C-alpha cells in the first residue's frame, strides 16, 4: 500500500513539474510509467530470487577455476565448488504487486475515460 501511494505521489509531483498541461490523462500516463518500472524491477528481483541464474554462476565459477593456474591448483586440492545461493529480498513481492495493480488500474482508467 505504501509503495502504491509513493508511486501516485511521485507521478503527481512529476506531472506538476513537467512542461505539459496538467490533466488527468498526463497523470494517468506518468502513473502507468512509474508502475511499469516497479513491475519490471519487481519481476527481475523475482527471477533472481528464484535462482534462475544460479546454474550460470556456478558454471562460470567452475570454468574459471579450470582455466586459470591458481584456480586449477585450488580445484585439484578441493574438488568441491560451492553452489551459489540466490539472494532474498523482502521488498520483491510488494514492489511487484503495487506495480501490477498500478498498471492495471491506470490501463482501466485510460480505457474507460479516453
């Protein structure tokens, strides 16, 4: 809820500072763009948090351990490379939900009003 209010206040602030005429359509457009940015950031964090890139990171770590001399020596001593754990973020879901709701609401408003 707090993120949704912040999105709305930021879009209102940007609407007042922009050189365009202040109208409901301008407000809807800026709110949609900020909500879309929140949705993209939240979705990206969701993918990273889900561990999609863990295998890629492990493969790079294994490759560079075999290619370099120091890495090859360390790999011979300790054959066990640890698997990279995905980071966790507490603001992923609120950001994703607030962005998605903002996009849906502004889309519905623009279709109904314009």
